[in-house]
């Protein structure tokens, strides 16, 4: 499952000239579903998005999540997030889940996000030709893929870098996790 999350001052989605969903400040979430996605992907992604600290605190630091700022979310299905441009100039969407798989997963994602945020989550219309309007805030745009989770597991072994600041060994390749 892939999501592109944009922090917005406002956004809306129109179909055939009619607004079908809109929010003020919050997140626009473009969501793509792959055939191998599961309920575990939905749970992980909803948890990650709902806790994503991309909103400014009183010091202008991105330190608050969507609930802490009273923000809203709008979700739009976007199969093109799985476009492959590896061969030729016409994108292939072979990795995008077919509608019988992707529609229920999309609907489950929206329901879980709504439950987690404790508010209705407006959407576009699955499979429709939509026009999305937004006012980016920042801009802040985050891309998340549930098949490429970023984990940094800390151990108790502290080391120092060349500047003398504390760091921990990290089990994620050769990178170090900064305290």
C-alpha cells in the first residue's frame, strides 16, 4: 500500500463539476493499493499516518500530529502510485491491485482512518475521474510504502560520533540512530 500525504491548508475533490469531498486544514492522502496488500498493511499505515508529526507546535517545529491540531483528512484513491516507468515511456500499472481487491481495501482503509481519528473522513469516488484542488501548507509531502517500512531498532550500546554527540547502534544497514 502506498500513500502520498500532503499537509494542506485546504483541499477538495470534484467529480463532473460537483464537490464530493473537502476539508480545511489537515492532510490530503492519495492512496494506492497493491494486490499483495493485507489488513496488516492498512493497520500499520493508518497508525503511521495518524501519528505522523507534521504539524507545527507553538515554536514552529513539526512536532504535532493531526489529532493534536484538530486537523481533518481527505482520502483519494490513486492507482497510478504503482506506475512503473522501467520500460518505455508509457507507464505500466500492473502492480496496482484490480478493482475487486483494491476497492474493499480502500474502503477498509478509510473506515479504519475514520475510526482512529474519531471523525468522518471525506473521500473522492473510487475509480472516478476526479479533479483534486489543494493549498499545500509548507509544502510538506510525505511518501509511505508499507512494503518499505523504515525501522530503527535501538540497542543499549551507546557510541560517540566525531562531534561527541551520543548515538546508538542501529540494526538497519550501516546507518546510526541519533538520540
